[in-house]
């Protein structure tokens, strides 16, 4: 996971929250349906930040379309109040349309996406452990960095599942914790790369290829899990893109392992380890910065 899913840390939550009925919000009057165009919202990191920033607002449901850069909000009060919360984030939010929501209109539902997200969380968490141990054993900075990327994915899925239906304070605490853990792992991955560069040892190229093939299989499984849902919700489409980028990272480590075995040089491993480590660290910094901003400015 890494920054713009060039990295991504970034990470996800179901595309719809149904914390209140569609027709009214307690003490807030009738619900409006407002559509916002947000050009700067293109990855799950921004989605999570917006969720946290709107956590205390009179919102009944949020429906994100990351590829389309749009957000549909079911909310109480005037749409201008929601826009005023979105604009300070710097994503270029604009109100496209707004209308009253019928009292009997159903709130968006995530269907069985929660089950899929739990499977994605389990797969990424397992591969984090496998790659971390294998990377340490094989002396591969690339495998260690890819393990950190797997953890970043798992952390976002975990935060998403934990935060559903919980209070704003729980959401913020969980989000900050995942960001801190990602930051630490990003530093650790870069530190491992630096220490291996100083030590000058040659990683086991065959192990890099074998473990990365296993990780590739896991990420292809994730792609298959979300493929049938990617048209049913923006969150699942984002998860599909997310897993596809993980496949590219796996292919990068496989290529590095092949070059290590062929050239008997550790440089390909160091380069891919540095690249993935920077992406994980940059994504964590971005999320932490935006989440702290959302907490202090809300």
C-alpha cells in the first residue's frame, strides 16, 4: 500500500455508512442528498480523511466514488455546512447538486462487502507475517518492504471494519493508530534497507522470487474477491485498484530477485526495498498529517 496508490497507505472503509435512517436525523430535521465533486480525492487515504472530518457532522450516509471523484452525502442541515467542512481539506470540493431525500428512501447498504473486507484483511495480515519472516531470513530488503506494504493494506481494512458504527472518537483513535503503525513500519523498512546496504550481504534471490510469487498469488486472490463487487460500490472499486497496485509491487520484487540471482549483486534488492519503503512511509505521513488536521480543525 502506498501514497496515491502509487502507495497507499492509504486505506479503505465501506462505501456507505448507515448510521441513521434516510428520512430524518435526530434533532436535525429532514435529510438532504447532496452530491459533491472533489477533484483531489483519488485514493482511500482521502476517503478516510473525509470520513473523519465529517464524523461529528449530521451525516446519515456517505457514498464515495473515488474513480469519479464524487461524494454523495445524506445529511441534515444545509449543504453549505457540509461544503464548509470539506473545503479546508484542500481537495477542491464543489457542490454539484442537492435535494431533499424522501422519508421512505432506503439508505445505501454495503451488502456482503464486510465479509469480503474481512477476507482481504486476513490475507494481507497473513502475508505480512510470511514476508517479514522470509525477508529477515533471506536478507532481502525488498521482501521486508513489501511486508510493510501488506501491513499497510491490512491496517486500513482493519480500521475500516472497526470504525463502522462506532463513535467519532473511536474512528479517530483507530485511524491515528494505523497511521502510526504504518509510519513505524515504513521507517523500519528503510532502516532495514540501509543496514543491509552497510553490511553488504547478498540476499537469496531464489527466496525473493518464491515468496513474492506466494504474495502475488495472495494479491490475485484479493483481486478475484473484489472483482465481482467493483461495480457495486466505490469502496470496492478502490479496493480493486488497491490490490492491482500490490500485484505490481510483487512483480517488482520478483524482478529484483531475478536480477539478484543473475547478477550476484544486491543492488536490485536495495533499490526495490527503498522504493517500496518510501511509498509506505510517504503514505503514512500523508494520512497522519491529514488526520491530525481533521481532528484539530473539525
